[in-house]
C-alpha cells in the first residue's frame, strides 16, 4: 500500500476538514494517508510522498502549527520527497494562499519533486473547498498508484 503523509496547516479547522475528506478518498484508493496536525520533519522524512493542505493565516502567513516545520525545512535535503499542495484562502486578500506558496518555495528550494500542480481554493467560491479538493485529488491518485 502506498503511504502518504498528509500535512495539515490549520487555524480555524477548515483545512483539517478538507484533509479529512481527502484522507478518506485516498484510503478507498489504497493509499495510506496519515494525517499530521503537529508535523515534525524527522517523522515526515520516513514517508516519501507528502500532501500539504494548508490555510493561510493573517497577512499570508503559515498557520501556527506549520511554523516549526517550515523552520526545519529551511536547510535540509528533500530530494527524496515528492509532494502535492492544496492551498485554501480568501481571494479578497492580496496574500491569497500565501502559506501554500511559502511551503511550495521551501520544498522546491530543497530539492523536493512536485507530483501535480498546486491547487489554490478560494473560500469565497460558492463551491465547498472539500468538493474542489476531491476533484483535484483525482490527478494525484494514479501517480501514487501507477
């Protein structure tokens, strides 16, 4: 069974709700998605596939629970890591999905490989964030389960 670290950055619980929905769908497709609400690099490095689901806090900042991980990603070799990112934000702010962009930069700078294009979900949309994320995850499943 393919393993995936599902890293959640959340302040108000919205990103966690999306992550829970994604984890359920991934499980039905034979992908063991373990949710990490307090992610630590040493634990995460044991799983080569990462899915980051994060909201943006304040003026484009990472949620508090992702800040320690971001610090630990600053100067580390991530060439063995493959990732996908689901950003959730509010397009009425000029820092829309800023946290997802920050995580993406950190992963790319340190050699991680992107599995699928990042999705940026606008909470201003009439569609539920979970619904958009569930459609997007369909791109990732065949890559993880060839």
